[in-house]
C-alpha cells in the first residue's frame, strides 16, 4: 500500500462535511420538535411514548446518564493502548456525534407523525443507543482502521441496526428493555464480522504498540467506572415509568455488583501467581450490566439478577483469558478490545435469559408484557443474523483501498492521523537532565 493512501487532507474533510450537509438537509425536510400531539409506539421498549407527554423533561436525567456512558464511558474504556489514546477518545467523540444525528433519522423513519420525525428526549436517548452499537464495533477494529473507514461503518451499521430494531420491537414484539440483544450482541458480532473481513496476517504475531502502559490502563479504568456507575440508567431509561423502571434499576445495580466479585475472583484464579489482570477488571466487571439487560424490567427477583451477574462475570473473564487468543489464532478475528467477551457472549446470555423468564421459570408475578419465548428467540437470531451479514458486507466496503486504511506497521499509532506531542524530545530532555545531575554529583 502506498504511503500516501492514508493521507486524510482531502478524503476525511470532504466525507465529513458532505455527510453533515446531507444530514442537515434531511433534518430540514423531515425533523421537527415534538409538540406532544399524536404519538405511536416507539423503539425497543414496546411502550407507548404517551407517558412522557405530560412532563417533556422527565427523562432528561436518564438521557444525561446515557450520554455520559457514550462519550466518557466508551471513549475512555478504549484508551488502554499505549500510543492510541487520542484516537480512542477522539474518534469515539466523532463517531458518536455523527451517529446520534444519523440514528435520529434512521430510527425516526419508522415512527413518522404527519410525515415528520418529532424529536423529544425519548428519541434522543434511542439515538444514543443506536450510536452505542457503533462504539462497540469500533472496539473490535480499534487501531486498525482510519477515521474515513469508521465514518462509513457508522452510516451502514446504524442503518442496519434501525431495521433490526424495528423488526425486534414492532414486528416480533420481543422484550429487550436493556438491549442485550439489539445493542450489545448486535454491536459485538457486527464488529467481529468487520474484523474478520479486515483480517491482517501481518499482525498475527502481535504488534509492538498493541499493549498498554501503566497510565493508559489507568485512563481506561475511568471509562469502566463511569460505565459501571451509569449502567442502571442505560437499562432502565426506556422502561415504563414507575415500578417497572425501578425494577430495571435495582436488577442492573445488583447484577453489576455480583459481576465485579466473580470477575475479580476468576481473574485471580487464572492469572500468574493469583494476581489480578487489569484487562479483566476494565471489561468483565461490566458484563453483568449487559447480561441483565433483556430481563432488567422483569420481576426475576434480586437474587436472579445477582445470579445473572455472577455468571456474566465468569464467562467474560474466561473469554478474555482463553477464547480471545483462540479467535485470533484459529478464526482470524483480531478483536482489539475483546468486545466478544464484554458485549457478545453476555449479550447472548441476556437474550437467552429473557425467554426463560418469559416462560415463567424464575418468577410468578410480572409488571410488563414479557414477549413470547419463541419471539424472544427469534429476536436474538435476528440480531445475530443482521450483525454477521451486515458486518461482513460493511467489512468488504471498508476494505476498498481508497479509504486510507493504515498499513500494518502504523497500526495502534495515533501519529498517522493526529498531531502528537513528540515524546522523543521529552525523553532526550530527561536523559540530558539525568546526565547533568550525574555530572554535578560527581563534581
């Protein structure tokens, strides 16, 4: 690949501006403020929007929590690579900012009122949700893609997501309030399919920059803690208000807490001399939030939520330790952030937990319409199908040579796409300073 293929001087600004101008034109034609008149069903909550009419700002605190997760949580979670922090948090901001605009359009198309998409807090929470799928997939290809490729991925992934979401929520009427299936499983397997298509044989034995340093792992923990704290809002934001929403908060809270204990325990068990591995702590501690998502608003009992969290933490940690190396060496899926272990497997666990509760195994009394077990299974199959096929097609489009994909030697390195402060100069200065001090001491 010629060196100039990665030059972004024209490609990136032209694509970014064209996409934004097209989006603004579409907003001018189709989008308006929600005046509270004439609501239909919306999104994967299977709940009518009418309960948000009286006080339009009731959901704003939930929206802020979800927003923090998207921009700080996901952004900083991916800063663990030692030379890729600018891209992790910076491109996360870019993709999320474009994705939430595109998500409003793509999801709104299914819920037009008088030919218009009416924006309210409920709709912008759902737009943030659509963006989460892209940020999960971004984790699977982190360090190996250009900003131009990732913008292309954002358009395609959110478009396909909105079709699957409509199918799951409106056609199948499945219950997935915390979106284990339609966000987490979908985003993870979409990203894995893209990663498989973009497989790089040259990185089979790793790369010198594909690792962390002390402070980069510390930055990543910022993302983890923000995600962990705000996950109850993510899983309950679009639940029916009242007891159902409270149930979703409590179930998520308890599942996350139990998940931390099992993740720490298994990490210590499988690591050298019983030490904890920061990769497990950054990721597997969140798996309980993913896994309890589908049945978060169901009366599974506090102990049921904790059991789901306990299992999710175990599965996720074992996945990081044993499954990721197998996927990389045998299947050709180089999953940079291990999204399969945090979002993929726990997402499937959540999807499977949903129908088991729907068929009255773990609970007697419920507050909400739970969905038919067959439809729940169909929803999981649909999410995985759209993810794998859509991700493969998207991967082939992203593989076209003119999107500026970085060559192998420049992977996991900010300096290809960012102005980076020169660390070498600092190192030389510190060495010179050390020599000077040493000479003074000798004198």
